[in-house]
C-alpha cells in the first residue's frame, strides 16, 4: 500500500493493484467561499498540477458531496466514465453532474481484489447533524494488503469506536482539524479526538488528514504533534503527512 496526501481529504492510495483517488477538492487557492469568515477556501495551493494528481487513477471514492470533498473543478476535470463510488443518495447528484459509472455503496461491494465497506459517521452533534447531513467512511480490504479504515468527516464517537473494535484495522485515516461552524463545536475530529482514536486502536497506524487547508479548521498539524508527544505517541504510529508527501506502508 502506498498513500499520498494531496490536500485536505484528497489523497491517492495505491492498493490491491489499483490507484484510488478520494474526495477530490481540486480548486486553486481561494476559489471557494469562506466557511468561517476568515478567508476564502482552500487556504493553500495544491502541491502539484491537476494532471499529475489525475495520473493513473482507476477509481474515485467519495465520502460525501460538501464542497471541500467534491468541488466544481472535480466536476469539470474528472473523466465522466471514471468509476465513482459513494454513499447512497449522492449517486443521484453525481449522475446529474454527468458521471456515467456511479455506484452507491449501501453496505459492501467487491471491485476486483478490493472489498469496499461503507461505515457511518457523525458530522458534528445536535442540530448540526441535520444541517450537515449524512456522511460516510469506508473500509478497504484485500489479500496481502493492510486493512484500512478511512473515517471520513466524523467526530470520534461510539460508532467509530465500534468499527475499530470489530474490524481491527491496520491503518486508520482520520479527518482531524477540529473544523467548526458558529456554535457547532467540532464537526470532525479535533486533536484530542485524534489522540482518542490512537488510544482506541493501539495496534493501528493513524494517518492524519484534512489539515491546514480550510478556514474553519481549529487545530493544526503542530497542535496534534504536540499533543501526541505529551501522550508518548510516536510519529511512526501517528503519521501527519505534509501535502504531497508519499508514505509506503
């Protein structure tokens, strides 16, 4: 397995002989409206040209359709016949965008040697769950590959804990900037909840994403590094990649 963080929740995984692109937000810096009134999004540039990001992609895996996970540039540049996998309901919108090979994953599907299983999540608490809508994560499994749990946009809660307990993933990919809107509190994991994920999965390696790219982010890479150091969690187990960085796992 190889993992390359592009930016935010956009990354490429080379897995089971395929190259998978996730949650493509491909806009240039400051091309999307502000979420928190600080500055337009994304707050940083892509680390490489879009053509390089798109090279060799076999399928796209979409956790949900918020702008920071599937933007207007992705709608334009992704080939319309490229296989897209998503949560139920989002397939309707993706087909309206003109994509011709869209599959909604209700529970689990096989694609070649890859098994994709959808997991749930909570994009915040209280009324914000209704406002922000349904989100999903995914489990990737294949013979001779590590089991991967991509949490998607969720806080750390009993549902996440249950997935970790029942699946025992080797690698967990979190969204961890503690993003918040108005009085929402964190709508995805913050630094503390990312450390809680580490504690709940002592045998897994955690890859931290969704960092330092949006104006409603509350925690930075450095915040998580500092908290991990305080808890004695090594940077080999809690990995916080830079944009563009490649990990060989």
